[in-house]
C-alpha cells in the first residue's frame, strides 16, 4: 500500500485561528515534513474555493497555486489535488498549467480530476451549475484534451462542451507518457466508465462494502472498453483520528469539534465530526492497522489521509508514522 497526506489549506476549516499571513508557512512546513519522510509518497490539497460543511469567511487557498508553490519548496514528494473540478478551468489551459508545474517539480505532478459537486461555489463564481450529465461530459472531453496535450504537445477537439484547435502545450511534462490521471468519484454509470477508459488511478469509497462494489463495477467497465483493470490503482481517502487509547481518540475528535464550533455552530460542527464515523483511520494504531489491512486485501493500493489538526498539532501524524505506516508498508 502507498500513502499520501492532505496538507491543510483551509477548506475543511483546518487553518482556523492561524493568521492568514502565517498560513503559507504552516502549509509549507507540513509539506516539507512529508517530503523528508519517504513513507509519504504524495501530498494533496482539495480543489475548492469555499469552506465546508458550509461557506464561511475562513481561508480556502487555491489548489493549483499551491501546487506550484509546493513544487518549488519540496524535492521528492509527489503533488496531487483531490480533486480538480474540470469545469473550473479551461482544460487546455489547465493542461498547460499542470505541464509547467511538472517541470518546476522535476516530474512530480499527479492530475486528480472530477466533475465537481459543490453547487454554492459553482454559482458564486459564475459557473452556473450544469446537470451531472453535462459536468461528466466535460470531464470526459477534458481528459481527452489532457492526454493529447501531454503526449503530442498540442490538442484539437471539436466536442460538445469544449472546442480547441491546435492548442500548443509546450514543453511537454517531464513524465514520460504525460501526467498520471486520477479520475475521482464512484458514479457507476459514467464516472467509473471514464476512469476505465483513461485513468491510471481511481479514488472512491473507502469502506469494505462500497469499495468492493465500486471495484466490481470498474472491472465491468474495463472489460467493456478493453482496458486492464489490474493496471488501475484504486485509492481512497480517510479522515484520521488516532490515539494510543480510545480515550485519546475521543479527545482528538472533541478538540476538532471545539475548534470549528465557533465558526459554524454546534449542529454543523457535530455533522463535520460525523465525517469521521466509520473511517478506517479512526482508532488506536492497532485498530487502524487491522481495518486498513482488510482494505489492502480487498485491493486498495493507495490511501490518502487527512489529519484535521495537522496545522496545530503533529502528534497524531507522528504516532501514525511510528505505528501504522510501518505495519502496512
């Protein structure tokens, strides 16, 4: 199993209380911390503009700007977004941005891409909110543009949603064959079919039942479109609350609720804490290793972890590195 870590960028209210002037230093230091530990293959941010579980005035730093900054301030760790919303940027432009960052980083960019879902920020930024069918149609066409651009240096597509005519993307990314594509989402009729056609990685539900079901669905799409199911790495994201004892786990969750409650209120804070329910990365190290070992046996090849307190306290990361990662490595 391979491992990635989310760097707090504000989207999940994970920079609350830190002066905006100091937030980049916090993010940079955590990225460099992961860069120094070879157990972490990658660092990740979210491609969102407004906080969750509701829009607030708290910071949410822009994903691709951070990609460039991390590229220049780290040397080894790979750089991903979970996941870029295709419709937020013209795909030929985004292909150019990603190729440039791949060169800055020495060939370390991953392209996490999806259809997008957060209606409030779509409308607030003037993108409208097209149907799911249109959002996924744009995803399919946009990935086609990426693949052309990164392998031939130009892209031409007269699509339903995107039209490009000899868009030049030079220089090419450093990575041979182009930047690896992660198609994120578990939509069984369309999203996983797009993943079967184009992706080197997928990202969907991380509990045993859903993971198995989505995997079976992906396998069927691969058979239909004629691609190798076993060549696609399946990944999942996990919220982490770790402690040496179950009491320490509970304390970590309570601290999270207390930190965000003044911003979003008691009910929403309880709901945000509910995102940890059922996570395979909640518990003592022994409990987490047991649950993630089960997922590995089901075919999970890559796990990406969110430590909600990382900007304020790295003790959970340290315990995870000391007692969980070696057992799963």
